C-alpha cells in the first residue's frame, strides 16, 4: 500500500507540474505575473514587473551588498559583525517581486525560475569585477532534499556556471539537520549552523577562488559557516553570490529601485 501511495503522489505531482507549465510556459510568459512576453527581453519579465523588481543600484555595503543611502562603507548590521568571506553580491533586495520569485522557486516548485535568477546573478557578478574559479552551491541535508525534491541553490549555481563558463562543484555537504533559521536571531543562527557543513573534493578547493551560491543572504550566518569550512580546506578566497539580500528593518534606508539594464 505504501508503494502504491507513493506512486499515486508521484503521478499527481507530475500532473500538477504539467498544468503549471501549461499555464506559465517557460520564456513565453513573465515569471512573476504570467503576462505574455511580447518582445525579447534580457530577463523573462514583462515591462511592469521589470520596473517593479527591487534591483540594487548605486552605493551599497561593501560586505553584505545591501543598498545604503549615506557614504558609509558598511551598513549598521555589518559594522557589528565580522565576515570570513570577501563580500556578498546580490542583484536584488529581498522584497516584493524578488521575494515572490524566490518563494515560487523554493516552495512552488517552479524550477525554471532558477534560470531567471541565475541570469541576474551572473550579470551582477560580472559587474562587480570579482573573480572566481569554482562555483559551490550551499548544500541541503538529505532529509531537506528529500522533502523539497531539489536544491534551489544547486539549480541556480548550474545556470550561473553555464553563463560564466565556470565549473560547478558540490564541494560542501550538510552532515546534520538544523533548526529552521527563519525565527532565529543572528547569534542563534550562527550557533545553529556550527559543525553542520563538511568539505568534499578538497583537492579541487585547495588554492582556488570559490564563488559560494545561495538564494538569499539574511544575516550571513550560512555564508560564514560555509566559508569557514572552505577556508579550512585551503580555498584561496570565498566570494558569496546570492539572488537577494534582506534589508534590516529600521537600520538602513533602501534606495529607490531602478530599472534593470537591458
């Protein structure tokens, strides 16, 4: 009975995916609102959603990449913390349409959105002037991967690798379960992640400039713990590349979003 139930669930899951693909076919409709794309665009977004997308432009924190409105080098969050990675690079603030995209990928199963986010992230990485030799996605545990069915960071990393001509290596593994990070403070997040990652393929990490890919940069706890393990394996450096960065409430002022470069 258990095997039959799993088979039925698999059929229903495939049917649901087919329906979603029919309603919102890849590269034909906007990945946010579903409107038909009437012209070739840099990203699979309609004009309205492109204009509303919270792209980061102008002055930003040298550590986390969040936009800041004064001339300081670091936002208040990063002035109070230390990072092992070089910097985080994000094309988007984690709000509005950007949040919708991430949620649709992670919780809605719309894997094709990884290509849109990958395109934005690859463009932002090139604009940053940073260098990298190997892309490493932030891993999920076996249980997490089984529940979701895919690692969104892995999907995004694969797309970025193709665009940048850079190899993607699963050089990190998550060796134990952790509490959900969402409701934890910054300090609790760091404690929660201690010892949960390990390095595989260390010989390919040694001496190389690593680009660590994740979907969202929140407090930097995940990026810091992953970086700690990569540096322990003798990586030359680690630069973090995420789709979006959260803006701490009442700490920094978000600059008005500007239209994406075509």
